[in-house]
C-alpha cells in the first residue's frame, strides 16, 4: 500500500524523519518536497543529518506571496497524487506546504492524516493559525500531540477524527540527541562556553517583517549581559541586511545551523529566546528555560509548568524579565513516547 508524505519547510523534515522509518516498515512511502525551503542550510543539510530518504519529487516552488506559493504547490501536488494514487497522504504542522498538501488530497478524496493536529494560538493574524484550522477540517485522521489539542478539536466538533498520539518531536529528539552530542561540538568554532550564552531565534512575520519592530527587539536584546548567539533565518537576515539594522557586539549573527548542531546549542544554552513553536518544545524536552517573544503560544503546557515565559514583544523592557527568569518546579512529561510507532499502528489499522 502506498502512502505519500508531504514536506517543504525545515520543521517538517525533522518531524518526518522518525515517522518515515516506521512507515517504511509497513508501506511503500513516496515523499513530496514542495521546495518551500530550498537553501542547503534550510533543507539539504537536514536530509543528510537526519538520515531522511531523498524526496521522490521536489516541486521547487521557492518563495512567493502566500497565495502564489500555496497555489503552485496545490497544482504540483495534485498532479503527483493523481499519478501515484496513494491510499493516504500525511501532512505535518501548519505551513503553507501542509495546507496545499491537505487540500490537494482532500479534493481528490484521498484520506488525509494530519500530524500535529488541534494546535491553536487563537490568533488569526498568524498565517499558521489559518493553515491549522483549514487543515484540521479537511483531514480525516487528526493526530493530536497533547490533551489540550484534543480539547481544541472537540470544541470544533472534530472529536470523532481525533487520536491522542503524543508529539512526534519526542521521537525526533530521542533519535538525534545522542548522535548530536557525539559530534564535534559547534560551541568550539563559536568560541562559546556551555551555560554562558543565550540562544536566540526570530522569524515570525509579526516580529521581523516590520523594520522598527525588528530593530527594537535587537536593541532590547543587546542590553543582556551575556552573549547572545543568533542563527538567523533567511527571512530575518533579509530584513537586517536590506535595512542596515544595527546589531550590537554581544549578539553574534550566524548562518542557520543543521539540526544536530542546533540541538547541541540548545542543550548547552543558559536560556533560549525564540518565537518559534517547535523550539519552545525542544527547549522544554531538553530542560532548558525558554522565553517566547509572543503574546500567545500553542504549547500552553510549557508555560503552565513554569519553564516557558511568554513575553509580549511590544513591552518596553525585555532584557530585565529575560535575565530574571528562573524556572523552579519539575517539568512534567506531557508529550508521550514511542509516538511514531503509535501513529503507524493507527495508520495500519484505519487503512486495513
Ligand atoms: C515557514 C512557515 C512557518 C515555519 C517556518 C520554519 C508558513 C506560512 N510559514 O515560515 O510556519 O515556522 O517556515 O522555518 O508556511 N527563504 C530563503 N531560503 C530558504 C527558505 C526561505 O531565502 O531556504 C526566505 C525567502 O526569501 C522567503 C522567506 O525566507 O521569502 C520566508 O520563507 P517562507 O517559507 O515563506 O516562510 P518562513 O518564514 O520560513
């Protein structure tokens, strides 16, 4: 039986890696890469480091407006699905590649499996929130990572399609951590001391697409006393370069890193500052304090446990609360285990 997995952006390569291994024990898997992310350090490196099979198709859609990007994926994916005629399609997360994949399959009456279903920020200004809602409603099997996600699906009358599977990032991290720690440490090349730097990532349109906001955030973070290591997403780098935004000496701008090096930088960081969804959870699983520069999060458990501090990026003082943040209590295990196996068992059962 054939299954098509659809990926396109950096976090999806990470999520597919552990699931693909299990899927391939039971099905013939065909991988479609939309080409949403295309730089070697946003895509190619991930396939190498995660031991991910090469994509069978790469649509090479590249960057464009949301409408154009999603439309050209929809066209390309539909043609391939018509040709391959799979028993089901798997999509991951909340990107434009997820939306195009789910919609193309649903229109062809091919069952859609959504990994990371039921997450909500309740902020429709985020493109990802629109994608999540639409994808959940056109999908047939909703793999929810948390109890909160299941509750969100119930509220939208989607309970009969929901499965509490746990979070595939648990397996992704378990699969990479040992391997990551065994490699030469990226800290040496950076001249960084374990436990003596903040790790920063920023790429949300609300934080980086406005020149004033991006400049203000970087100026606030320059007030931190320890060094800040900042692997810069291409979207953010464009904003910094095109507007000659000043970056203070305590902030080290570096290229986006491969996943294994990035895990080590997270693991050894004093604290992590981010606006990414996936990184909030990786920080939690690694037991690192996380400060999220957003007003809401889909990963509410990490905040409730006291390990993730939500900071409104528009507030006047960011450096003070970041420096003062010290989680105290235990970090309960909310995200399950052996998730890829559980997901594959469900897929085998429902497609039988
Ligand atoms: C996308 C996802 C976001 C996810 C993020 C992970 C959507 C709506 N957003 O955001 O949910 O958290 O990926 O990184 O799907 N670029 C390059 N090279 C690349 C990739 C991107 O230069 O390899 C530049 C392009 O100029 C592009 C910009 O980055 O315009 C943004 O890329 P895009 O894929 O549209 O959105 P992301 O911000 O990466």
